[in-house]
């Protein structure tokens, strides 16, 4: 998936993959299932070309399958073909008007297009389904849309709702920290990021923001410790370079 926005990438990395459809008796459906399974496997491996080839074969065999349409939407999103991505998410929803995963994914595309109102509408439709297995993801995404609009109080409200559904879901807490950082409430921001790195020591983005927050609080020694820790726990080259830059400044 593209990494144009750091939070979107985090959101997409934690979007659920569709389960394989149940094998049925007729040959066409069985063949469709094979291509679908291969496509999902390629998608998870980051092989978008292979995923697209297999999923298109699956679609040709059984066009009226919501999981296949949803998967195609994800592949096209990964290829930055946003209009095609939306087309397939709409097809998935036309096959099942309560298909929360497709609504959520469609909302992410609208976020990428900076169409925040349509994004919020899509995410809200996702959570209308009381059987939606991961509503915390849609609520977090609604919060991100409000954050992008500059409506910080509403964003925090939605992030907190996401945490009610899944208290151990780290992304809403990170996003709350971002809000507090942006409004210069650095003590509250530090509390959010500090809790995250305690619970998730390898969460390098949160550790980097914690270090940056300590700098705002003029706690340079604590910031230096966090920057050094990043070099121990992170494999992200961009984050490591950022930490190393500050380490050299603070020495």
C-alpha cells in the first residue's frame, strides 16, 4: 500500500484481509476460490501485479462476489489507481449493503483524495452494522478525517470511542498524542506516547514523537535517551536517520 501519509499507511496495514470464500460444489466456484486465495496471498506479500492477475481471473469466473470486489479495490488502491479502487468498493457494497469492510476501505480512498466529508460518511456506514468485527478501525479513521479538517475536539472524541471498542489498539492513542502535540499540550502528548512505548517498545513512530515532545518540554536528556533507543529498536531507515540527526545535535 502507498505511504503518502504516515497514518494512512498505519491504518491500511491494520485493515483486515478477507477470509477465503467457502468452497462450493460447482467447478467454476472452486476455480474462483483458488484464484482468490492466490490473489490474497500475493496481496499480503506485496506482490500487487500477481494479486491483480489472480483476482481478475477470480472476478471473471464469479463477478458477483463481494470479497473479490473488495480485494480488487485494495489492489488498485495499492497501485494508486484510486478511481478503479472506488469502483470495486462500490461494486462490493452493491452486492451487500451492510458490507462494513468495503465501506471502511472506501473511506480510506476518500481520505487519500482529501474528500473528508465522503470519507466520514463511508466510515459511519461501516459502523452501522452491529456485526462489524472491527469498528474501532472505522472510528479511528473518522477521527483522522476530523483531524485533517482541524476539528481536534471531535477527532479526540472519535479516537476515544475507538479505544472503548479496543483498549489495546495503539493507533487511536498515537493519534490522540498527535492532537495534543499539535495544540502544544505537550504534557498530555508525552503521556500518550510514553504509554505507547511502554506497552509497545518497538513502536518507533511513537518513540520518535515522544522524543520530539520531550524536546518541546526542554527535557533534552530524556529526548536523547529516546532517540538512542530508536537506534536499538527500529528497522525503519528514515526514522533511524531522524533520530541519529538529533543525537548528533544533542551531544
